[in-house]
C-alpha cells in the first residue's frame, strides 16, 4: 500500500524545501524527496542554492574579496600587510562547513515541522502516485498525495564540442572546489555565474578571460550600470571579450585549448581550467512517467499557468524548472504561494518586482524595468541618479564607485525600475522592492527619512533627482 500524504514535494532546493515547510506549517501532512548527497556522504537538502550555487559562491566571493582588498585597498587606510597569502584548501573547507551547516539546518527544519524526508529519486506517475528510488539502493517506495509540487530545479547548459570532464572543463560545481588557484582560467559566458566565479579566481591571482558571444556586456542590466560595471571589472583585471563565440574545446597535456570565433576570424586560446557558464536549463530527467499528464514547453520547462498549476490536476511546479527568472528567492516565493493555494488561501507572485543581484564588487542589483525596456515599450519616464562618489558613507568606507538610478513614470511618478551598482547594492535594492510593491512613487522615497550617514542616502538622492532636486549633486 502506498503511503498517503496531503502534499509530496519533489526536490528540496529553495523552491521545494520552502514549499514543504509552508505546507507543514499549514497543517498538511507533507513529504519531501531529494537526491542530493553532501561531500560527507550524508543527505544534503537545499538543492543547487545551498550545495553548489548561491551560498558556496558567496562564501568564496567573500573570502576572495577580503584577500583582494587586503592587497589593493587597505593601504589607503594606513594598513600595511606583507606577504599576504591565501590557503585555498582552508578557504574551500570553510565554504564546505557553511554548506553543511545550512543543509543540516534544512534537515532540522524538516524534523521540526514533521516533514517526512526521503533521500532518493522521485518519479511522478498517473493519478499523483510517486515512486521513490532511494539513493542507498534499497527497494523503491510507493507514495501518493492529493497534491504534488515539482521543484526539480535546473542543471548547467552544455555547449556542443565542449565536454565537461570535472577537472579541466568544469561547471559551477567544479569551479567552487579547486585545490589551488589556476594560473589561467577561461570562462565561457559573461553572465551572472561567469562573472561571480571569474571574480573569485581573478582576485586570488588567476589570469581570467571571459569569452562572451554577445556583442554587448550584460544586456539584461540597465546600460548605465553595465557600462560602468564593465570598466570596473576591467580595472580589476577581468579580461571580458565580447562578440567571441566558443566553437569547441579540447584537453591535451593538462591544458584546455579553446577555439573561438570573433570579428577577426577563428583563433585558439589555452587555459589551465575552463568554466562553462552559458546558462542553465530545467532538470526533468526521470521525473515524469509517460502517463503523468504533466506537459513540458518547447524550451523544456514544466508548463504552468500563472498560479503554478501544471497540466495535471493537483500537480504544481515551482522554481528553475518552470518559466521566469532562475533565482532562489523567486523559487521560494512560488513555493510558499503554492503551499498556500493548496491550503485554500489566496496567493500570488509579483514577477514585476523580483530583485536581481550579481555579487561582484561592486555589486549589481536591480528591480523592475531598465531604461532600454521602457524606451522599447514607448513608456514616458523621468530619470534620477546619484553617484556613490558623492555619498559620505561610501567614501568613508572606500566604496565611492557606482550609482543609483531610478526610473519613474512621467505622468504618475510611480517607480518603474531601480538600478544600483555599488557596495551592498544587494541590500539597498530591498527598499526599492518595497516601494514598488506598494506602487510607490519617487516622491514617496524622496520624502522618507534615510539615516545619515548611510549608503541608502544615495537611493534617497536618486529619488530626489527624479524631480531634479537632489541636494548633493548638480541637477
Ligand atoms: P534547485 O536548487 O536546483 O533544487 C532542485 C533539487 O531537486 C536538487 O536538489 C535536485 O537534486 C533535486 N531533484 C531534481 N530532480 C529530482 C527527482 N526526480 N527526485 C528527487 N530530487 C530531485 N540564485 C539567487 O537567487 N542568488 C544567487 O546568489 C545565486 N547564485 C547562484 C550561483 C551559482 C553558481 C548557481 C549555479 C546558481 C545560483 N543561483 C542564485 C540560482 C539558484 O541556485 C537557483 O535559482 C535555485 O537553486 C533554484 O531553486 P529550485 O528549488 O528551483 O532548484
Ligand atoms: P547566464 O545565463 O547569465 O549564465 O549567461 C550565459 C552567457 O553565456 C550569455 O550571455 C550567453 O550569451 C553566453 N554564451 C552562450 N553560449 C556561448 C558560446 N558558445 N560562446 C560564448 N558565450 C556564450
């Protein structure tokens, strides 16, 4: 007899584990199934985000940032350090420890919320039956539930003629685990993951070249931000080659030779290690039986409507395996919304106010529309901006690079987008998300008191500047 639950969640990433916890909080008998095994051989719920994504990359970004600042920035403060060195295995062990604490924490939360956890592969069959194949090789288990939430996440896209080998040609998993700093590090794709992981190893001394097929740098960001960011990254030593298409890569004698095509024709480059970070695709291998009733889109995403319902009754899907940005917080919010809908509560997601963050130094963060998107849509808008070079707190900390740019509707003054390049942009953007959620205007932010001296005063000044009355810059 199949064990019966109210809700079964397949996948314990930020979409799945959050959905499971919310479902359990709402009094639903919940199970969660995930495959992940940690480096210590133990179950590691938390998905890509906690194991090989958001958290480990931020741990290495922070470690490498301190090392870089020690060498480049601290002397201006009067701090001198001779012979600074980086113990890479210790840095990696610290990162692993953080991952273990957090995945262990999810396990504890599951116990605390009385969620039944299965470490194995879940497969959805017809009639909301689920088969679990445990990773320990024991007999498959049969479960069923009134509602199923699919949260199977994503995996890296592979490009033709560039085969991952986990040692010389790696994905994000490999690039978070080097034993030493590679002398030369090639990165295919100057997107979010490529910039973050390229920054880590560049700061530690690798010669880093990013090969990007598109002619423009970071086209998803506002142009004022991406232009200034490109200049900063160049100063830091990141060699970003735009309009450069990677055609193939081959490993020979411990080196990777990459064939690229750019405006000058075809040429070859050689690296110690090559990271392929050309985006991610939904992961649905082995997830659905032929008669599950769940349909995929042409892009391989699980097809869902605006309420995250799939084409099979009582089956929902959230996170990277469905449409929308592949971001952890988007996955989690969908997970919460679905759990609440299952429990009969009203819930919806505002895709227009999902914040984006790139954790380079300076950080890049935005919410809402870029100026280019507004122009393309024919929307009339006003712009305000403020440079961190004129912000006292930023200067005191040595963080005078970057700006805040705010776009507001020309008629109603409603904030349509905010774009930040600067230290702690990841935190500053939250104020703008709140303002936009409440359909706030630039005038609303301009009339709110911001503590002095803080970086948030740059957001305040950008809001004032929409109406050309910023105090600490010419209007
Ligand atoms: P995942 O986290 O991918 O989790 C899915 C889980 O389901 C996995 O554990 C998988 O093993 C399991 N699974 C799949 N199929 C089955 C099955 N059939 N049975 C059982 N289990 C299954 N996003 C941010 O918002 N901020 C960041 O800073 C950030 N940094 C990133 C850095 C890197 C290097 C990478 C690669 C990604 C980063 N992301 C970041 C993206 C973020 O990791 C994803 O958007 C997020 O993890 C998606 O969550 P999810 O729950 O949909 O899927
Ligand atoms: P992201 O989706 O943010 O991780 O970005 C991935 C980047 O990789 C995009 O900017 C793509 O244009 C880029 N890209 C994809 N394929 C190739 C390729 N063969 N050579 C160089 N860049 C590529």
